[in-house]
């Protein structure tokens, strides 16, 4: 498979690809069990429903909704924004056209003279309004000094026109610069794996593969975080969220700042400080938690910050596996090649201890690059 074909597969353009978030399950991965409820979808959407909101909260929400109208419009799709852009000008032209027409019809002036020359119909008033707001000035229709309400209205229209153009242009520019599409080019592995840290260090490590498939627009100050959201059955028989725990991926030593020039593997060493410490394979499969990973970065071209998210349920964690290498040297070309066909492929680690996760960290290992990325 060529690089172009593989990038097309990863981009998830059709429905089948979007359903799997653009990834194909590894041939070595076990079949997924019963689907569980999750807080964050694989493509980063929050799957929460707000119900029975008190009326005082609703009123505050409506007020904030009106105050944040600019940001809410930016979140709309391009079709809605184009319609608003068009309607904004048409409504403005029409309102002032009606005002000009009423003034020209009601205002009494000298014989053979009018407030606005050659404006005697609503259509001609609309054309005059449009020409005045955008300073076209064809010369056929023009304002006279006989009607103060007319040229006062013209002054107001000039101010409103500049303000309207500024707002609508700002919405379009902000929409173009939004990094929403940029975060869709971040790709997470479909499955997480638990295996040895490396060939020489057998400490159990949770690993997740991450890639930026954009080849030209690089990211600055990109960093990752990993969280564990836990739940339990309460005394009333309802499942409730009991808390979110932070999982170290190297932020205490600066290794959470990742270099996304090629696909990387984010690692979390399972030691005494890890929420996974002491769990066996069976415990993890039956546990009630969800791993949520976030990646934040700054788009160099625009300076805008974005965040991409994904999540992993217990049955999406493979025990005793590791990811296959995908950045390989081509000896003939003396060049490294990124094989995206290996992105989601895993391989079993035969000598990995498949019992309870317990490690003993020596002083030398403490200074070794553990949690972080590779």
C-alpha cells in the first residue's frame, strides 16, 4: 500500500472509516466484548446528556448564550455562515431602503426637487441604499441638502455598514483560522497495549500510539495528558462517576511535550503511583474505568491552539502486546520511511509476565526515561 493510499485510509472520508475513527483493528487484537457507555467517543466528542436542568440555570444559560453569540456562530457550519453573511447585508440594505423611500415620499420639498434625486420607487431606494453603504456612487441617484432626516440616515447607514462588514468579515476569518480541521488530522491507535517498557526494561507499561498525518503544517508546543475516569455502582443501584485520576506520561520530567514529526508511542509506566498498579489482566477487563487522552498543540501557521481527544475502555487494552515498529530505515535510499500500514498493528510479547502488575523500581531505573514518548 502506497503512502497516499494509506493516508487516504487514515483520513476517514467515508462512513465505514468514520465508524472506526479511521483505523483498522489489528489482526492480533481480540474481539471486543459488549459495548460499554463511555464519556468520550473515539473521535473526541463528549457523550454526556444534560437533563432536568433547573430553571435558574436555564435562564443563566440563555443569557450566556446571547452573550457568546459570536463564538456560537463560528461553531456553525459553512452553509449557515454563508447564509448569515448574505442575509446580514440584504437586511441592512432593505431596512435603509425603506427608510429612504418613506422620507422621499413624505418630505415636502420645492417643485422639481427631491430629497434623493431619482429615487421614486422602492427598487430605486434599494439600489441607492446599496450604493451608499458600499460607496459605489454611480452618480444617477444622489443625496441633496433639502432633507436633514435623509442625510442623517445616510450617516447612520455608513456607520452601521462599516460595523456590519467588520463583524461579518471577522466571523469568516475566525472560521477559516479555526484549528478544528487540524485536530482531525491527529490519529490515535484504536487499541492501547500493556507490555514491557523496552527490550531491556521489563517494567509493565501502558502504551498508546499517536500520529499527525499532516505533512506540511507542523505543530509547536504539542503535549499530551492521560486521565482515568472511574465509576462504580452506588447503594441505589446507579452507576456514578466517582473521580478522574491523572496518569503520568512524563510531565514531571518534561516528556509530555511530544515531537510529532513522525508517529510516536506515548508511554505510562505502571508503578506504585499508577492507578493500574496491582491489577491483573482479569481485573482490568472487569474494571469500570475509561482512559481519556488529550493532545494539545499550536498550529504554526496561525498560532491557534487546538485539542484532540480519544478514549479507551478496558476491553480496548491488549495485555502482553506491543506496537510494531513503523519508522524504518530504507538502506537503499538512506532515508527513514514511515509505514502507516503498521500503525494499528500489534505483536504479542511472549516473555511478558501476564500476572498482577507489580514492579520494583531501582535507583538507576528511576532516572531512566520511563513515562513519556518513544
